[in-house]
C-alpha cells in the first residue's frame, strides 16, 4: 500500500517525501481550489523537485488540449480526473498517460454500475467523499460500500483520512474489500493551512502505515 499526499504548494516539503516514503505527490491544477498551484510552483520549479515519487496532476473537467499542454509543461507522471469526465474522455487521456478516475460518493451508491464504464479506460479508481463542489471535504464516506462491492481494479482510498486512521486502514487493507487497495490519499487533516503540510503528522502517519 502506497501513500499519496495531495494538494502540495511548497517545493521544500515535497523534496522531503522520499525520506518519508511518499510514493505519489498531488498537484492541483483546478483554478477554484485553495490548493491551486500554478502561481506557487512554476514548471521550472517542478523540474527541480527531487525524488522518486510520481507527480500527479489533479484536473476537474479540463479541456483536453489544456490538460495535454499542462502534462507536458510540468512533466507529470499521472493525472487524476476529479470531475465529471466521461469514459470516452478518460480513454483519450489514457492513451498517453496513466489515469486515476475519481468517484465522489455520498454513501448510497451501487459501486459496480458506477465504475464498470470506466474499468477499461483508466488505470486506477479513487474513492472520495462527495461535497458541494469538487474540492476536499475533510469527511469520510461509508467504507461499507467497498465491503459490499470490492473494487475489481486497483484503487486509491481518499476522503477525510486522519492521522489516527492508520490502524483502521491497515485493517481495511487486510479485508476482501482492500484486496486491490493501491494507495491512501491524505490532504486536509495533515495541513497547517491549505497546501502547507504538517510534516510531523505526515511522518508519524507514514511510519504507522508501514
């Protein structure tokens, strides 16, 4: 199980991710997000980041040409599609880069019909908590949904993950529902302010998750 830290704005913090065992670093390209990073991290700064972690660009209903240009400009390794992107759009993007498709859940969904159209057009699913917009809610969805319908594809668990959740996550990973758990995504509960991570909390959580 890998660790994904999303919503990064400070290069000096990202440069410490290898030491902490962070495998995926998320950078938000959605202009409405408080963690929108274009004005904080230039393409030149991105290229100077040190580490083996994958650089994941977060997009919401972005135009195809805009997304492609950003991937090339920032040399991204993966994209996370967090909006209402169709299977056809995901397939087009997946032709040239790895795709994480986000499903925002209220707790009442039937996962199988929701995810099946995307099964062959993305590399990973990501399950997050539905809110009024497309940003982080800081709240959990009911993981019981995943127990009822264990995902048939590698997936990332997101939505209100807190520092005290490491034990709960390792237990979930050992269950049938967690058989294909690829990574855990953390964000707002590990911050001092939007985009500024609490590195002590992050380090402790990463250690407990191992």
